[in-house]
């Protein structure tokens, strides 16, 4: 198992489309496309997001994670996370990916319930704070923040803005929709460190 930073533009779009589809599920409506468009058109363009994969010994992706930088550039937040394929080699590949990232990156995770918090604790996220609306914020050992007061805001997708731009510009909507579907169809069977 190893972590691969997906830099190749076509592979990155394909992996992001798959991650959005997996993270939101079948009944998500337009949400996966909105996130795909916002991340592709804004966060990737500004180099404010990274897409990483956990690959098995045959370089097949088994989990994907989308990380967004914070405003200071000193930390990264897990925006989306999903198991992509079952793996005989590792149980809970997405959590294994978080574990690997927590060892080497200034990582932040947001847990919406105690079960999710517990899963993150089990993979090395051991500093926790209470955020807004019951969300628990976890930081890896490498994260520079000491508490909520000095925790920079994470760069995010303006989902309402993306939806409004889709309503105003049908051609843009159709372009992103086509790229999303093409990405799903062209999801790479393997990823190498050189991509």
C-alpha cells in the first residue's frame, strides 16, 4: 500500500468524479456535479486542493481523499473521502489513507457524529475540539493549530455560486456534466507515483 498524489489532469478529473459519486451516493441529485465543478474550476486552478489515492501492491486505487488547504496554507482539511474498491490487503482503505496522511501532513478532519470521530481517533487523529452545529474537529499531530482560536478557515467550494452559474450558463453546465460522466467512464484501473 502506498499513497499517490494524482497530478495528471485527466486522471485527476476521473478520480474526482468517482470520489464525488462515491461520497454523495446514488440519490444525491446535482451535488456531486456541483462539487466536481467547484473543485475543478476553482480549487484545482488555484492549487488549493489535492487529490490523493491509496493504491494496493498492483497500483490499483482502493481509496480516494480530497484535501483542501486552509487560508494560511499551513493545514489541509479532508473534504471528501471514500473507499473505491474492496481490498484483500487492507481493511477500511479510506481510514488507512487518513492514517497515512495524518503521519505526514498537517491534517484536519470534521466528524459529524461520535462513531465517525472514533474511526478517526483509531487512525491517529488525537486532538479534538467542538465546532459549530455539533461538528467535532480533529487535528493530526503535525497540524500547527493549538485550538479553535488559531485554526484558519478551510478553502471551500461556493456551492450556491456554482449552482447559480449553471443556471446562467447552460453551456458551462453541459461541459462540466460531460466531463463528470467522461471521468466516471475513464476511471483509471491503476495509478502510478509518476502521475
